[in-house]
C-alpha cells in the first residue's frame, strides 16, 4: 500500500471518528435540551398547580410568585395600621390625617376609623393648650401617636405608616390619578402655608397635586361678609367633612390601585410607596397579605369616625371623644372585621291562650350603633 493510500485511509478514519463524535455531541445536546424542557415544563406545571390551589387568577399568581399558599392564609391575623398624613409646610410637623385601618384577609373585611386631629389627649382640661391635641404628638415621634390611639380605642395597634405631602402626590400620580366625585366647590388660599385649593364639584380625575388640595380642604375663603362656607351639615361640617372625604378618597384609591389596569404597575407602585413613606412595618410582614388583598372589595370597608363632640372655649378648638360610645363603636367594628354575627335574642310566650296579654311577644335586643355627634357649622381656628 503506497503512502497516498495510507493518508487517504487515515483521513477517512479521522473523518469517520469526527462524524461519530459530532453525532455524540448532537445526541448529548438534544438530551440536555430535552432535560431542560422537561424541567421547565415541570416547573411550569408545578407553578400552575400552585396558582390553581391558591385560587387562580391574579391572587393565585401573586401567591405562587411570593411563595405563599392558601394554608398560610389561616395563619394571618387581622392587621391594624395607623395611617398618618403629615403637613410639612409649617415650622412644626402636624398630623392632618389620622386614620386607624384594619384588614382581615380571611374574612376579606376592612375598617377605617378617623381620629379628629383636635382630639384632646391631655390630663387637665382646665389648663389645656395646643400641645394637648393628638396632632401635636407627631413632633415626638409617630410611636407617641400610635400609643394615644391605642389608649383612645382600646385596639392593640403597633404599626404605623406616615405619608407626607410629596409622597401623596407621587403615589396618586403613579397610578394615573383617581376618579373621584368632589362633593362641593372648594376654594381656599393660605399664603402662610403656600396652600391654594381650587376644585370644582363633580366627578373628575384627581392627580397628586389635586389630591393634596382635596384632602386638606375644610372650609372656603371668607366672602365679603367674612362668612366661610364648609361642607353641608348632612355631609359633616369642617373637620368632620374633611375626614369623610379622606376616607372616601382612600377607598376609591384602593379600588383603582388594585384594578386590572394597574396590574402591570404593581412593582412600580410598591417601589414608589416604600420610597416615600415612613413605616415600622417590614416587607416580610406585608408580603403575606399582598396576594389576598388583590381580591378585596373596597366597597365592604366599614368607615367610621371617633364618636364625640367639639368645643372651643377660650377660642381654641378641641374634640372630646365619648368613651362609652367609642367602646360600643370599636366593639361593633371589631365584630365586623372578624366576621362575627351576633344573633338577636328572642323570648316567646305561650300562644295557646286567647288572652291578649298572653299573646306571643318577641323581645329583640337592639344592636348598639355609634351615635353621630350633632355639630353645627363652625370655623376651626387651627391651621389646615
């Protein structure tokens, strides 16, 4: 066999070996790809099963994504959080908004209880000053306000969320504004606070800037006779009207935040919220509640105001809560959020007699409801 033939044979052998190796590589590559596809499918199926087990839809998707499951829902307690809206355009920081919020994911119930900012929390009514108002406590830290609300209501609240003016504007803008029915024309100007409120009555898109105006309005500029108009008495005058508007706007904001159009913005919304608020809640404490909150119906929020009455001796407005009515209201709200339905007690009498005095009688225990304080339209002398 000559040299040329040997070289040809070696080349053929080498080519054959290369083809064999190439086939093995291709076979190995296909095997790896097949295994990867199987793993992906298994993960997808497993994820899909988790989504299904957690109720499907957005709730199921979020629960599976965040590592939650329907069984963990049973371990979640009702969460109470004190929401504080803080004005930063004055020398001292004051809480314009104080709302105690509760959410029960198992019952899908929530409550909002407004605390008037002029609520008296001092020890001696005869020597009170502006520092005896609950809105002044924030200067000592949000924890002080939390402690005061816990004492007023008897609810063991420990968590708080502080939202300042700028944070409010950013949070409303990130969801594209809120459709809201402004109850009355609002016109008010205060150069000392650089506060200018000019909103027309009716349904409209409230952006961040308008939201601040809406939530801070209490009464109008004085007319030529020095009279300042406020919310109608049927709505709730002055601070009472403002607190009602605040609760209703929060309800609409929640409703529109968890709507389908904002699903793709959830990450941006979450980041914006956490970048612009002050809270003692951790992400680990909040995340377990997120999947279940998306199915919450804001229409079911039980919205109330702390019972009591206002007075302005010596020209300084104070709100004095009614302890008995507060206890009754808090009990009612706690029963509602926990899904407790109290059966009405009935007592019947033998109906076999013809005597009118012995006819069947039914004694129904009436449910204690909070009594609304009657407040005439008065001008609050404290700043907005």
